[in-house]
C-alpha cells in the first residue's frame, strides 16, 4: 500500500462491523501520518500512532473551531456547522462552557446518580430474566443509557424512545440527508421545550442545574443550553450502549477474563480501563476531525500544514504495539499503562465520560454478582453486529443466564 505523503488514499480502506482491527493498520503505524480522502469533504491527514493521536487530541495547536465553514472531511453528506456546539469550539469559549456545566457532573451528583443507576440496572436485569431470548442489547445495553440521559434532561420515561429515534435517524449510515436534518431540528425543538420548563420551575435534574448555572454574572445562553443538551444526547446514548454490548460480548467470549473478575474483584478498575482501550467502538472514518492552527510536526517528520485537517483513529492508536505491548491482547495486569483514548483526550474529552464509566462499571459488577454462570447463548461467530450505526456494537446479544 502506498503511504507517501504526496499520495491521497480513499478512506476507509476496510470496514468491519465487529471488533476487528485489520493488520494493515499495524503497517500504517510504521509509516506515520498519510493523506486520505473520506467520502465527503476535502482531503485530510490520517494519524494512527498513539503519540500522534494523543497530540492531535490534546495539543492546542489542533482544534475544532477552524472547521466551521470549511468542507470538513466526513463520512456523511450532512454537516453540522453550528458554532454554538461545544464540539465545534476551542478554548476559551469551550473552557467557559465546561466550567459552567461542571456542577452537573460534580462528585456529589455522580454519587447520587450511582445509587439511581444501581437500582435501574437491577430492574433491567429483571427484564432480561423475563425476556425469553435474554437479549442483553435490547434489555440492558440500550435502555440503560437512554434512561440515564432521560434523567439528566428530565425527560419522562414515555418520551425517551423519541430521543432514541432522533439519534438513530441522525447517525444511521442509511439515513438520507433530509432525515438527518429533520431529526436534528426535532431534537433541538424538544430540548428547547425542556429548557423553557426548567426556566419556569427548577427541578432536581442535571439540565436544571445547567439552566441555572452561573459563574459570577456569566451563564449559559439558550442556544448554548440547547447545544449542550444535544451533545449529551448524541454522546450519551449510542457510545455507552455500544460499550456495554461490546464489553459483555468480550468478557463472555474470552472466558478467562470473566472468570478472573469473578475470582478477584480488585482487578475491576484496571480491567474496565483495559476493555475501554481494547474495544474499537468507532467505525473507521468516524472520529471527529481536528484542524491545525499552524504547522505541526508529527511522527516520522511529517508536518501537518496550518489550516489542514487530521483524522486521529484513536481506536487504532489504542492498539499501538510501541505503547501497549501485545496490544491486540486483553491484559488486566499492564504495568502503569498509558491512558487510553477511547473517550478522547485533552479539552474535548467526552463531557459524559464519568457517566459512561459509571454505567459500565455498575453493569459489569451486577452481572458478575447476579449471573456468575452467564454465557453467550450462541457461538461468538454467530452474534449479529449492527450494520447501520456509526459505532461498532452487537445488534443482539442473546445470553444463557444459568449455563
């Protein structure tokens, strides 16, 4: 494969619905950044090495705001160019929004949320037991993050499926541009209605905390609140649902991992971090683009010119052998490993990262406690994987609860 920086390669090169990382990416990592062309937008650079991806995510010479108004490299024709979106902002504007929303994700809020999530997971496990197919995806992986985001926004349980439909229509690979735009407008209108309700009467949900958040005389504007609510829905539903499904699949496919956690719960924190590292949640080409504000040298002496875009494939970087020895293997006992990039790095690290970690941790702990003999109900190679979302995740995960 040509890797010279003056060549432009059509990308993605390969597609997988499951958790496979093609060996060709190991070859690409030996060459450093290359030039690629996604289905839409201008050409960009592809970074697959850990050191490059971490720098692109964390160095302030790379950002998001430069992309507003540009023909951003992307997988879909639709482009969301809203400058009020936190995902399209850089410091200091981005820092201000993170500061004003910090109260909603403060330790006290997360402790309260944990108690609620634990009770919710117990109820979802009751549903899992009652369901004849014992499908983990339908009964746990999707309902849990949906209900969590519903609680954050103060959405009634009966209304939560509407938000999932918005997300499906916006992010499905098969959605037409008109469908994506209609879903975006529908979601923003629904969130705007919730904000109006919170302004009229304060409640105990996290959206209300953000509505009334102040830093001296500064507070969030209407558009900023809508954009934050939109970001929480988009990031909170599918990312966590995919990680939950893939985590359960991985632990039950590699049985020694499941047995190790059964035998020694002290391994749990390191184990979950390792699973975040190893599981490639995004499809190739899907991570968000960064723009260089000036010339920046990456590995191999490759210089990214100011004004050009970079796609950092962090799920490939998380398998970089130079950083994570035997990176394609899952090892709960890595000695002082580098942090994974599954939820980003730097200023734009996922706003709901704490919530995602909380949901996965509680679910795995309770699976081990309640269903210690748990197995897949079919062979791993028979699992159906989603073919339509921007993330890789099982479409169904039938379980044998008492094998």
